């Protein structure tokens, strides 16, 4: 999760592929056309969904499969949203899959962009979501 800002983490040295490229050790997974298309989609989605609005960007939110169902994710997510609410700015994220979309919708996120990424139609394609400031 990146602190409130008005930048896209896909085009500043926050992107993991961008950072690894700068360090001279870009993994093969970041060198594919599919990875380039995904990065472009995320950059475009970020601009379309949140624009230059100051916001929290949730780049990654995950719980190890071995630890799922124990409440750790809920506790971590509730803490993240309390930080977002304290700052009185919206939160933005991209996700895949109906299960993830349901989770985020249940927690106040709205779909702003869906699909449109050729080659990554798995689980209904990518989704850009925003949770309004509280």
C-alpha cells in the first residue's frame, strides 16, 4: 500500500518490474509482451479510475494460502482501511477474479473499469476499483 499521493505507482520507481529493471536484474516474467500489456493496462486504468486525485494505492494485498480463513486478512484489511479513512482520501486497486471483486465490493469498493486486457481474460479479466474517501 502506497501512502496518499497523486502518482501512478506503475510509472514511478514503485513498480516492482521497474525497480528490478533499474537494479539490472529484470526477471523474464517482466520481459514478456503480456507483462508489458498488463503494465500498460494498469497505468491506463489508474489514470481513468482515480486520475490525479490524492489517494492510497493498494498494489498488493494477499494472505498465504496456508493462513487463509484465520482472520489475518480481515484484520490487516480493516487496519489498512482505518489508515485510508484517517487520511480522508479514496483507495484504489486492481484485481482479478469474481471472489476478489466480491470481497472488495463488500468492503466499499466500486468497479470503475473492467476487462480490456487481451491475453489476460482469466477470471473475467482485470478490474480497477475505488473506495471513496470517508
